């Protein structure tokens, strides 16, 4: 079993934008549309998770900086 490369936030956003453009331009048939909507939902979950982790890291760093100045 091979490990899947974790998609970056930028890659996920780019893929979402690409899919949305194809939807807006009516380039997808009904079967493909369903799959792409599921993919977008998955990418949105990935982005939310990455944003949450980044926010927690930034908060931790800022807290440590505040403690260092006290």
C-alpha cells in the first residue's frame, strides 16, 4: 500500500476553483457532477482542517511570545 501525498491548502483551493469553473461552464455531465461535488466537499473539509491547525499554531506562538515578554 502506497502512502498518499497530502494535498496542500493551495492545491486544494486550486482544485476547488477548477471544479467550480467547470460546473459554471456546464462542462460536466450528471454522473461526473456528482463525483466532483463530493470531491469539492472533501477538499473543503481538508481546507477547514488546515486552517484550524494553522490558527491553533499561530495562537500558541503568540501566547509563547507574550509569556517571553512578561
